C-alpha cells in the first residue's frame, strides 16, 4: 500500500527477466522516450506529469485567437491524476496518501487560459459544481449522475471498512 499511496516510496525495479520487461521496452508508444523507468514513485510521476501540464497550459495561452481553444482534455489514471491534482491544488506530500480519485468519474477544473490558475466554478450548466471528494483543498468538480456518485461513495466506504 505504501508503494501505491505514498509520495516517495518506489516499488522494486522491474528487471530484464520480468515477463513484461521486453513488451514494455519495445512498445512503439514509448519509442520517443529516452528511457522507460523501471520503477517510479508518485514524486517521479509528478515530475513528468507537471511538465506535460505546463506544456498544455502554455499551448492554450499561445493559441491563435481564431482557434477555439477554450477546452483541453487530459485523460489519465490513478497516480498520474493524483500527481496532477497534487500540483494544481497545492496538496502537501504528507497529505497525498489520503486523496482518493474515483475510477471512471470524470472531473474538471475551470482554468484561466491566460494565467493557468484555477478559477471558481459557477456557471449555468454546472451550478457551483459537485465535489465528491471530502479531501480538503481538492478543487476539481466531478461530472456524473447521482447514481454513479452514490455507487462511488458506497465503494469508497466499503474499501475503508476493515470487514
């Protein structure tokens, strides 16, 4: 659990005799990378993710005004999202273990195109927004129907139940 949730802990390195080593290292999706990490902490992941995020924000700032660039979509999973949320919301490393982001329920931030800062969410389509997270400081707004939200909350309660 420490490998999955902490900021600095890394699992053991994947060695060349691991059954997935060759398929990962030979995957054409990673051909532009200098190297594929053999292990990674959330901190390591965050370095990569925040660099990509900064590039996305810079692209939005520099977009031609004739191009509709009011929305950007970032699709990610698990630690990648935790790393990005940690940076966007300024969540300290010692608190990140407690942040749970549900699988399959999209969320968004209202980001100022000019500054990259998170803006309050209040519009005709989403009201003040709906935050499934009880985590202090998380400003992402979940987009989902009530049934999915209840299901997520029930799964989260069950996951935290020792029995």
